[in-house]
């Protein structure tokens, strides 16, 4: 179970950025595009770092020896997560210009043991989705060759209904 406390999303992403940068091949650029106005999230710091790191690592691995990964934050208003509508949620995106999610696994990419990578465990995205869900959030993605975006949606406060 999470042990939430107030945390700055950019501090969490900064930690993830440095880990990814140290693991990424030299030909992979990792960029940051942050919305500085985001308030703190009430999350378990370690679990959020793990979820973000899993999504970021998948992107870096998909890029291979070269490409670009952008870590982006935005605030979304009146967003729905499951059956709950939230006034404001944090949108944390991992956008890469790699080959995209293979269509044959697109519907099951968050299931355990589903992977398109030789030697992959297929656990990273399943764990990320579980950790984000425990915080009332959601992980979603859109993908085509040349542009894949995984988005973590995390609520800041109470939902307006549900």
C-alpha cells in the first residue's frame, strides 16, 4: 500500500531523468518540458519514481541506440479517471520518436509478461499501471511509428463526483 506525502512532481521526474540519462545510450537524447505551475501531488514518492522509471525505461529501450525521449508535465482540467471527474490532474508524459508499440500487443501492453522486446520481462508497464492506479490515477498511451506517448494521469485533490 502507498504511504503518501506531498511531493513535487518535477523533483520526482528529475530523479527519473538522471537515472534514465545514466542508462541511456549516447545517441538517445532525453529532454524535459515541464509546467512549473503544477502543485504538489500527494503520492508515495518511491512508488511514483518506480512507475515513472518503468515507463521511461521502456521508452529508452524502444529507442535502441538513438532517438529522443521527452519528459513533459501539464495540468489538465476537468479530467475523468475511471468513473471520477477531477477538477485538475497532473499529466506526466513520456514521448519518444521510436518505432511505436507493435499493434499485436497494443491491447495487452499493460498485462504482465507481455513484451515485444527479446529478453524483456513484460512487467514494467504492468507494475507502473498498478502503482499509478493505487494513487487514483491512470496510465494510457497512444502510439504510431515515430511517436509514442505514455501518459500518467494523477489527481491533485478530491474528485468532483463518483
